């Protein structure tokens, strides 16, 4: 993964994010705001996104608990595949920032970028194996038409080798980013490197 991928406005470059509203000032932040940021990660206090969400510390706390449980829980779907589901959902929703972050995580964990290039180019046909193709197809469908998910969609995942807990993890990952992308897209914008 020497050169960043750039396709259709999406990239694996490290992007900044610029909020459209004022963020919490760390010097005047309440203990609840600081605790909510710390629940997410050690880097949250330097993230404009989390500094913005910290205006509502209880909501940020619940968001962080859900995110950590979905993306980092032991067992179930491998983390790289959870990141793939998040990347696909972010690509489908047009969230350039989230797609970048989660594509980078996939590349770090999977040690490859071929499927990310495919997702950025055309998500509906992406995947390098039957399992990846099923994960991507399900992620696209769940994100774009959740009310149309049917037993056949779950059967396709099972036929591709996903176990029950892996399917549940994929559903959670895609659903989390269906929500997170829409929130982020309404609160600010990605900033590309100079």
C-alpha cells in the first residue's frame, strides 16, 4: 500500500475534518465531556469530530460504547471485515472522511488494498473472493435499502461462509455507519491534504 488510492472523490489518504460549528474547548470542558471523549479513545481529545460531539456528552458516551462494542468485540467477524463493511457503507453514503478512515484500517489489518480500490471504483461489484463479494453486496443492500433485506440476503452470507455471529457483526457495523455517516455529513466536511 505504497501510494494512496484515489477514485471518484474517495481516497485512502489521511484526511482532516472541519466542523461547521464550534467545538468544545478542552480548557473549559466539563468532567462529563472529558470522560465521554476518553471513552472513545486517547486521541479523541484532539479530534474536531469528537470535540464537536462532546457538546452532548451523554450521547457521545453512548455512541462510543456502541462503536467500541461493534468494531472491537472479540469473536465473531474478523475486524478487517467489519472495517470493510464500514468502508462500503461510507462509500455508498458519500462520506469521504469515514470511507478514508475505515479503508485505511482495512488495509492495515488485511495487509492489502485491492478490494478497497474496487469499493471506491464500483461498490456493487467489489470483492476478491466469494466471501468478500457477499459482504460487500450485503453492505450495499443493507445501507441503501434496509427495508428490503430478506431471508435470501442472509442465506447468501451463510453460503459464502459467514457464521451467525459474523452476520450479526456485519449488520451492526453497517448500521452503525449508516447512522454515523449521516451525522458526520451534516456537521462538517473532509479536508484533503495540501
